[in-house]
């Protein structure tokens, strides 16, 4: 029995903001952003919400899988930017799509959130607790950006990606997994600002914006990701050259190039969406996977390596047979 992705979907907000648009409102340039990151534009929400985009991505994934909302028995959203503290984004999605038989909850593993959701779903499906899972990565990062901090706000975008995962007999599905976290280094990518004002204590009000030490996160990514991928590929009984595509979290094209170099793989095996999406944290991997799927790039029997990495610090990789 394997946990197999049988359908994908995604949803981006309507409004596109180019690097030139940003250069009109802050001290930056298309030249700086595109040469340092590969990002040319991103989608930002106006009316859209994390739950609304998630529900649309979920509907598209269910349609592509040929699965009805009633068949979903597990619904997990990886997000750090849900619309509310409670109810969870997953419970809101459940209500919006009518997944009445699902148990629904969010997980926060930052940019590795979708990958953590995949692994949690895999554990439930492998043990027979549930049969059909809907997993998402969804973010409205623009609401937790400091729009006065040009070193961070230009990197991120909004959107949602989804996959339907089902327990199936056969060779296709999740072959191996690796995941980890390092809380000691958590300060290099943080969004703080939950002050306390109970009757006993009043902590200073902090603004709740993302703060990132880009260079430290960069160093972490180019070391942890190749290591995790190698470990996972080996655990799947495969060699690096057996992998058809590396669908990685879309943070920076230079990170993807560095991982390709370390693994001695050509860059054409690393599809990208960051040029038109920017970094959408937990949503990056499922949106990329959906784009690849809809372009017909994924054929039965192909081996795909997935990897997410970011705040926590967290990282997770998987090798799947399509
Ligand atoms: O999803 C979570 C994972 N996140 C990541 O993986 C992010 C990893 N880190 C990175 O991708 C890169 O570190 C960044 C893209 C964030 C930054 O690139 P960098 O090459 O490390 O640039 P830097 O921070 O060293 O800044 C270089 C210069 C600085 O100016 P000075 O001090 O050299 O005069 C910055 O002030 O670039 C300046 N700068 C900018 N200039 C124009 C910073 N941001 C901007 C900007 N536009 N938006």
C-alpha cells in the first residue's frame, strides 16, 4: 500500500505585482531582484483569503483526481498565515468545499508545511486509519511582510496549492521520506509579535512581521537540502541519476542552482515557478507540482524528488513514483 498523489490543483490571486511595480514604491529594482533571486513577479491578494484560495485549489485538485468532497477523510493545511487563529484554515476549507466526512487541521512547518502534511497523510494512509487525504500548502504572506523591509518583502507572494493523496496498491506513490527541524536556529527566520496582556503581565506590543537573516537561511538551505535529498533518494533504493525531476521549494534560483551543482544534476531537472510566483512558503511545492502536472510533464513511472525548507528551521524531502 502506498500513499499516491492522484490529483493536484492550485490557485493564485488575480493581481500580479512586477518587480518594476515594487520599484515604484520602494528603493529596489528589477535588476536587483531578478539577478539575486530569479523572481520577476508575484501575485498578491486584494479580496482573496488563505481559506478562499485553498478551497479553490482543493476543488481543482479533487476535479483532477476525480474524487468527491465526501470521499475526503483527512484534510491538512500547511500554513503560517491562516486567516484566523481559530477556526483553522483546514476547518474553513472543509466547510467551503463540503468535506463533511473529513477530520481537518492545520500544521505550521513554514516553507516545509506541505511536505510535513504529505508525511502526516502518508502515516495515516499507511496504517489504514484513513484512505483519502486532501493536503494543502496555502499562504497570504503579504499580510505578514514588513513593506518597509526591502530585503524581505520583495521575495514573497500569495497563493495556495493542493493534492489529493490516496492509499493504493502498486508501485506508484511515496517511496521514501526525510524530515527534520532545528529549533536552535529558529531566530534566523521568524515572525514574532504575540504579546501578552493578561491581568498579570503586559508585554510590549510587537508588530507581527517576518524577519529573515537571508544569508543564514541561504547557507542552511544549500547544505541541508542536498543532504536531505541524498538521504531520501538512497532510502528509496535509487541513485540521484534515477530522479526525473527535483520539485523544490521556490525560494531563490541560486539555491536551486547550488543544489543542482552539489548533486551533480543538470539544472533542467529543476522546474521553476518562482519567476512568476515568488516564494509562497508552504504553497510553493504544491503549486509547482500542479503546474508540472497540468503541463503534462509528469508521466507514470517517473521518479520525482520533492523538498521544502524554511522557518523553524524545518526541512522535508520525499521521493515519489508518479
Ligand atoms: O522560504 C524561506 C527560505 N528563504 C530563503 O531561502 C532565502 C535565502 N536567502 C536569499 O535568498 C538571499 O540571501 C537574499 C535574496 C534574501 C538576499 O541576497 P544576498 O545576495 O544575500 O543580498 P544581501 O542581503 O547580502 O544584500 C546585498 C545588498 C545590501 O546592500 P549593501 O549593504 O551591500 O550596500 C542590501 O542592502 O543588497 C541590498 N538590498 C537590496 N537592494 C535593492 C537588499 N534588498 C534589496 C532590494 N533591492 N530589494
